[in-house]
C-alpha cells in the first residue's frame, strides 16, 4: 500500500484485501505532518495549518472538503482509480471489497448517485465516496441528489469515525462538512444534524448499518431501527403559522393579565 500527496493508491488493481485506512506510521513519525501539504491543503499555508489538517489529506479527504467549486472533470479524475471498469453495472471498486464480501457486508452500488448503498457499506470508503457524490451533485447543479447525498454523508460518518486515527478529529471533521454543506444553501436549511447521535454510533461496537443484520424487536419481530442523525426541516403553511402565532400571543396576554398586581386596598 502506498500513500502519496493525492491519497491512498495501491491495493486496487492487485485485488488485495487490505482494509487499513490508517496512514502509514512511518509517514506520521518522519515529520511529514510538519511540512506544508501543497496539493492536499488548498491554502498551502503554514505548517501549523498542515498539522491541523493532516488526517484529511489521506484518501482524498482534504481535496473533497475544500471550500471551493469543483468541475465535473476534476472530480472524475480524482476518483478515477476507484471506478469499477471490469464488472458491468457496478460503480465502485475499493481496496477492502474482497474483505467485505468474505464478511457478507459488501453492498454493490449500481448507480453513481446511490449513496444509501455507500452508507450500508459501513466503512470509511463509503463515507468518502458519499462526500464525492455530494460534491459531484454540487458541480452538476443537481439539487435533489445533493440534498440526499449530504444526508447520507452524515449517516455514513459513524463508520468512518471508527477509524482510530480519525476519531480524535471528529469536531474538526464536522466543521469541514458543514462548510461544504453550506455551499448549497437549500441543502443547508433543509435539515439539521444531531452530532451526539453520530458520536454515540461511532463508539458503539454493535452499530450495524445493514438493516437485515440487526436483531429483531421481540414485540413486533421487525428489524430494530437505528437512530437517524439527520433531522429534516418541517415546513408549515403560512396560515397555520399565523394561527399558531395568534394563540401564542393570546397565551402571553392571559399570563400577563393573571400576573397583574391587584390594586391596593384602602
């Protein structure tokens, strides 16, 4: 397995079942974090900036989280090593696919914009690919798919945060994701994210993104549902909001009248 300034390379064409998404220890101890990231960090600033952002220079994370517009050609070139070209209909080919097949956790992606299958992979590759789809939808101006992809990015985040080298940087990762999501304002206002749920799922060894592998509820015999960290916004008609506002004003007036001091007695 090799690491370069563009991310993880190798382990793809060889068909190896490498599952390690952790940076090479030699890279971390050789003082590489003290050097400017050049292509990995968009600003090419001081070593302090590079040191703060080094986890995201692995696996193309840093480039996908840059706060700038991407072109379709640039994104396709960035993820070209992970495109499946040997099997029809299958979109992605990641280094740990064979290992997932052995564990019966491999979920095929049959459509480029299908991010729900990436969530069900339950690994960091599904998370990064979901970020790539969100940036591709932004570049293509496909707002509906962008909305769905961004929601699935957060649903895939717990699996990525199970990586020991990424978990300590969870707050920084969320800030970068929010910056990317804010680039499309309609997506930003359409849902919130419960970060506590993501952290709780990331620390839960029994967290299972594949529904059929979860235990069944003893009462309903249905597969147990997991908490959704995505909180969709709810829109109401203007007339409903007006009526609610009037009722709130009436309640405030009633409370003010009930707490009005009585006139002094003579």
